[in-house]
C-alpha cells in the first residue's frame, strides 16, 4: 500500500457531495475526495453573528473517516492508519453486497433483519471508505445504490 501524502491528495480532486444549511449562521458545501474516499471536506460559509464569532466569512474544514481534523497535515497522519470499525459497523458491513444494490430496499430489509435502523451506520461505513454509494438515473428521479468498496489494487492506497 502506497503512503498517502499531501502530493497524493493534491493529485486528486474534491467533488461536491451535499449541502448543509446552518440557518442564520450560514451554509456549507460537503466535498468528497475522488480517489481517497476516507477524506472529505466542507467549505463553510458564515453569516452574521456566526461570522463575527468565527472571525471569518468562510473556512475549509477537513474530515477523515467522518471526524473533523485540525489541518490537512493531520489528515495525512490519520490516513496512514486504517479505519477502525465499530462492532455495529462490522455487523452491517458483513451484509453489504459486493455488487450494486438499491440503497433504500437494502437499508430497509437489513434494518428489519437486525431490528434497528442502519442508515447512519451505512453513512459511517461510506465515510470510512468501506462502502460506496452512487446515484443512478432511472425513468424518474435518480435512485441511490450501495455496494462494498472494491479492494485497492496492490501498491495503491
């Protein structure tokens, strides 16, 4: 496995992955690294009182495995260590298929089988790079799908 460095991160790109509304405090764009699924960011835009408290009108926040890190340098350090799965995440991961499955149906059926909601656990697994999700266009609105993340090729992080 090749070590992730600042150059590795800069060689990839960030793609928009969602939007956050902080009400009167501002808004943010969620970003996902295209080649390092464990790395994400948020471009946060502050308004009004929140801008005064933050001392700025915008900031880029970095996240590894869904947890905020202080800097991109700290992100590199955290990415050098494999993600740690909780017992609940490991249990859900054991049920995720290696081929694409419609997310809503999978999540609902697995939730019934396990006797608890699993949506938040699947989000955590995606943030840790263990599963992938994608939107697929159909005749109607786009539909989300999920699958196990493929294992990286030898020599690739």
